[in-house]
C-alpha cells in the first residue's frame, strides 16, 4: 500500500512538471505519456502526445525512442477501440522500417500484430 502511494506521488509530480512545460526532452516525454499520463487523461490525448514524441525523436535522430513511442501509440489505439484491420495494416506498414532501426520495438509490434490478427 505504501509503495502504491509512493508511485502515485511520483506520477503526480511528473504530471505537474509536464503541466509547467518543463518536460521538453524525448526521454521524459516518452515515460510520461506512455506510462503515466494514460491513467489521467483520455487515450486520444496520450496518443497525440506520443505522436509528438515520435516526431521529435525522429527529428533529433533518436530512432529507438521514436519507434517505441510508435509501438505504444499502436497499443493505445488498440485500447481505444481502433478498427482491428486498420491497426493491423498500420503495424505491418511500419514493421520493416521499425525492424531496420529498432529490433526490440519490432518484436513488441510483431507480438501485438499476432494478437490483433488472432482476434
């Protein structure tokens, strides 16, 4: 119970810093919008923030974080209720470039795609 309170306070602090506009680098942005923000705001808002993180990471050459943001964005689209055929197609479209630059993210997306295709 105490550990839960501690993590809640950490999440609250992160959200307060983000509200001030102090979160500007891609690493804290990714952590905030991929793992914390989704519990407090609508999924579409988190998806939009992940898209900004992806774009910003690509702009600065951080392909690993860009593709991880894209992978998390796909998961949030699934949670939001995106049409499965569209989501599967989007993942497949991006899988080759993802595998070229970030094999770890590609593995996650392959698992997600397999699950989506089986539904």
